[in-house]
């Protein structure tokens, strides 16, 4: 064979090899249509691991939603409790606004305020302890309202008839606020 024939033959072999390789690559890159799910005797084959994973994920989502709702309810309850305690602590000053008390009346009013402030502190401590232990508690707001009513009656009893009129006006204004 002459050198010319060898070069032509080599070129043909190289072109043939490249053609074969490009056909193979093109065939490998072709997208294949998705076929039907794998079936066994007419029934779809289940993937137990996937089903278990989906069920697990759904359970976690449900738990997270429940936790979020419980936290929101606790937060709302805590806010109302703080507001009730704040209102109870401010009540004596608002009830006595514009009333000139004598020294014995001041001493009585101070003793009443201290008595109920101590009860509010105890109630707050009980509530905190119950929350930490996870024990269910009755709504603290109703207990605070009862203390406020009782404190108002005790303070009113210290007043003389002329002071009671202003005290009642303050109490009515306070009731409209809260």
C-alpha cells in the first residue's frame, strides 16, 4: 500500500470511529419518555420508605402547627394576665384621684393597698410556679378581678360620705376604662 492509501484509510477509520462515538453519545443523551409506574401483576408497586417518610413529614407539620397555636394562645393569655395585674396595681391611685385623705384614712388606705399588693404578688408567684410545673391553672384574670372588687370595697369603706361621691365617680371612670 502506498502512503496515500494509508493516509486515506486512516482518515476513513478515524471518521468512522468519530461517527460511531457521536451516535452513541446522541443516543445516551436522548430523553426517554416517562413510562407508567412499575407494576407487579397489575398493581402499582408501593415504595414503603417513601410512604413512611411522607407520613412522618405530615405528622411533624401537624405537630409544628399545634405547637405554634399553643404558643400563640399562651402568649395571648400571658399578655392579658400582665394587663390585669397592671390594672390592679394602678387601681388604688386612680380610685383616690382628687380625694383629700386625712392621716388616719391615708394609713388605712396604705394598709389596704399593701394587703392587696401582697396578694397579687402571691397570685403571680403561684401562676409562675404552675406554668413551670406544667400544671393546669384557672384563669388568673378572674382571681385578679375578684381582688380588685374586694380592694375597691375596702377602700370605699374608709371614705366619709363627701369623699364617697368622688370615689364612685373615679370607680365609674375606671370601670369604663377596663
